C-alpha cells in the first residue's frame, strides 16, 4: 500500500479529513480543556492557545501531514503506534481533567486556591514591586546588551540569523561562555515586563515620572530581547500582560477586539521566518502558506515519531524530566534528545521539537508513562484555568492584580514543569516567588518598626 493510500484508507465522511488528520487534532485537546473549566473569552490561558490550536495543530494536521508523507513516506507501524499514543493520551487527559474539575469544585478545593490569592496590598509593597520591576528591566538590558557586546553575536544582524537565534553551528563556541548572561537577562526581561505592564497606572496623571521611567526601561529591554529573534520569549510577556489587563479591566467589546488583534499578531509572527528568508534572498516569494510554514509542529512530530519507530530506543526511564536543568550538550536535555533521535547534530540551529506530553510519557516508561504523563497533563490544565478564573473574579487594584498574577504564574510554571523541568523556567519560578514575598516583607518591616516605638509612661 502506498503512503498516500494509507493516509486516506481510514478517511471519515468529512472531505479531506483522514484518520491521521483527525487523530493529530487530538493534540489540541488539552488546550481546549481550559475552556470547559472557565468558558469565557476572559480566560487568558485559553485565549493564548487559540492561534496555536487553530493554526499549528488544526491547519497543520492536514497541511504538514501531507507534506511529510509526500516528501518522506511513512511506514504503517509508525502511523499506528503514533495514533495509538495520541488517542490513549487524549482519553486519559480528559478523564483526569474531569476528575480534577470535580475535586476543585468542592468547597475545600475552592478555599485552598482562594487562600493563595490576596485581597489587599499595602502601598509599601506596591512601591517595592514597581522598583523591583524597574531594576529587573534595567538588569535585563545590561545583561543582554553585555552578551551581544562580548560575543559579537546579535542574531537579527547575523550572517545566518536562524542558526544564530539558537547560538548553534559556528556561533556555539563564541556564545557558550557568556550564555548565563543571556539566559539571566531574558528571565529578568520576562518577569520585569509582565509585572511592569500590570503595574502601569490606570490614569496618566498618577505617578507620571515613574510610569515614563518604567516604560522607557521596558522599551529598551524589549528591543534587545527582540534582536535575539526568539519570538515567544520576547513577545509573550508583553502580549500576556496586555491581555490580562484587557480581560480584567475592559468591557466585553474591547476584549473581543483585543483577542482578534492577538490572533493577527500571532499569525504575522508565525510568518516572520519565511519573510526573513525572502528578505535574505533565500526564497523567491512569500505566500499565504508562510503562516503555517512557521509552525511546523505536526511535521516535527511525524519526523520524530518516524525516526523513533525506526531507531527503537530504550525507555529513558524519566531522564528527560530533569534533563532540561542541564543545558548545552547533555543528552537527556529534551531539546538535545529530540535532535539525537532524528540524527541531527546537537549544535544544529534548533531548539528541539515540541512534543505532546503523551509522547514524552511513552518515551519514558512506555504505556505506564503514557498514562501517568497524560493524567498529570489533564490535572495541570484544569488547575491553571481554575486559578486564573479566581484571579479574574477577585479583580482589585493594580497592586492586588500584580501579586495575584505573580501567584498564578508560579503555579502555572510549576504545573508546566512537573514532568519536564527546564532551567530557564526554574529561574522564572525563583524570581516570581521572590516578588510574591513583597507583601509579607513589608508587613514584617512594619511590625518591626512598630515594636521599636516604646510608649511613654507618665
């Protein structure tokens, strides 16, 4: 049977929807689960996933599947094992999500999460947050700028920008000694930008000097981050911060406009690499397909699973869970592991492949790992959406909102790293947790000052 024949052998009644395309759409299941927990356009975790599910997974399930099969062919065993992993993983994820929803809907579950959030933040803690955000943005600008100067590598201006983006190939030797500067700078940028946006005053005449200084530092750090060509890391805190402000402060009509604008920005961002190829003369034209060509997740999945099936590696026994804490050439770093499976050089200009949690679980412990990883995936998606709904319902002034979003981000990052820790995310958690202590620190300082005041006796 030809690969093309195999692709459509199990075709459903919908035109062009093959069995493979349908199964690949299951990858978006966990993203959609967030909407069932908090069915609202104000659900930012869900809104942030809309373009990815619609473009990378929805469109990609058809476009990239046919592209891969026509270019490389596909063994029947690869397709069957991959689809089995996705089908079982999606079913377990949904069941786990339902169980988690029932657990959190109880009054005890609600009370536990509500205690994580605050109802009031004193002015001292608010001022501490503003100063911390500005210091982090200044630190980000210094660290990233120093990295560019010391290495002589600015990806946006490099001869081979897509390789320089990951500091691979000929750029590895120059970048490696100074990578802590870049990583630290990007972490400070992401936290400082998100918190800074949330702390912007609602009225221009309130704290005007502080606002101008904050915006200036934010702009400087953002430009330096954008020059790295890392679209997600550079744009995500800006987009997320603006969306959070919009969904909590604005009327429904403006929320709809904001969400539409975000989808358009994401769409343009996914085509940036193809546009860059055109500008560099590596492509003769840029068409509508440039959008999907910038999000090759489905193609990468087929590539990985095809190579995985042929190589038949032993289970990793969970080594990739903590492998991301060791950067550079460590084999069990997830980015390196995916490149190793497909036979690519570790210094190739790529950050590795984004794989569903079900695939990582199967890779770790075969079917027991598939069940465990998928169950944890369902649990974490519900926890994130449930906590964000509480943040929206609580509202509050800019200081309250900033502290509660910081709390949400800590929980979000821990959930996302439960079964695959990454060193950059660990640094983000530490920085966010430090900021979360601001109210407690100001209360402690206030109590110490009060204790020093000795009342006079007549």
